[in-house]
C-alpha cells in the first residue's frame, strides 16, 4: 500500500486528470456539490477526504478509472490502493 504522501500525490494527479475532461469534471462537481473555489482550496491544502473522494468517484465508473489511470501512468489498482491509503 502506498504511503500517505504517495497516495496524496497520486490522488492530486488523478484530480488534475479528472478536471481536464469537461464531462468528467462537471459530473464530479455535480455529484459532490463542490464549488470550484472550495475544490481548489481543499486540493491545495491536501485534504485527504477530498482526495479519497476523487478516487472513489473514479472507482464508481470503471471507464473513468481506467482513463485516468492511463493518463497518470499507473494501473487502476494503484488508484484504488491510494484511496484505501487515504481513508486508512
């Protein structure tokens, strides 16, 4: 299992990849109820619950999980393990 710092860094990369796809970004914001400013503030502060939520969001839709994993250069399992590490 990745360390908390590794998991957070991976989750931040996944968040960035999520936000580069307009459809995926809108769905994430709609489902979480987050506003862009709150998302930015929480991401910058390294909020573990936000980072875990990003990864859980991706896990809930396998095509997104696979696409983001490819975009950040890891396996989908690495994103799942990162979420577990952030929640752990």
